[in-house]
C-alpha cells in the first residue's frame, strides 16, 4: 500500500497522478460564477414574471446583471494582470474595486430610477446573484491548484 503523499499510484482501484497548477484560474472562476449568477437571474425572473409581470422580471434581471458585471470585471482584471505580474494583482484589484464602485454609483446616479424598475425585484435579483456568484467563486477557489512553493530540486535539475 502506498501513501498518497508519495509519487506513484495511490491505493485503490485507479491511479492518481500528479496535477499541476490550475490553468487560467480567473477565467475558470468567471465561467463558473457567471453560470451560477445566470441561474439566479433565471430563477428570480421566472418567479417575478407571474407576480409582477415583465416589470418585475426585467428589474430582477437588471439587478443581477449589474452584480455580474461588477464582479466579472475583477476576474478579468485578475486574469490579464495576474499572468504578467502576479505580485501586483492585489494592488490592481484594489484600484479596480474603487473605480468600479465610483463608476457604478455614477452610472446609477445619472441614470436615476427608470419607470420600469420594480425596486423589490431589483434587490432580490441583485442579492441572489451576489450569493450564488460568491458561493461559486469560493467553491472554484477551494478546488484550485495553486503552487505556493517551488518544486523540490532533484539531481537531474541540479546537473542540467
């Protein structure tokens, strides 16, 4: 019986191979989170439609889409900045967050409250998109394979 910590097949019916770091972590998180957010939008809009008509369904979708845009921008910035400058990604995240908050607030302030907006369904759509988006993002991060230490140096690597 072999240990899972050692190289080679693990005990059991099938071999377990070594896995490397996650490829394109940010885009994977964007895809998984966007699917979860879209599911929230569909469910909220379907529920809102018979209760408050198209106004409720559209308001719910609008709130959820704004949330998805807000979070999606961060993951795209993480993808493009993180692959070229991983250590500078956190600083860019902070700057992007500030720009997003100010930008979205300015857009919503200038736009005002449209006639068609149903406030309750807007809030329900936004909150449900946030909850499912964040849950999917946390689940995606928990399954990511991030290399935090260098691979051990072997004799072949030293001689090369």
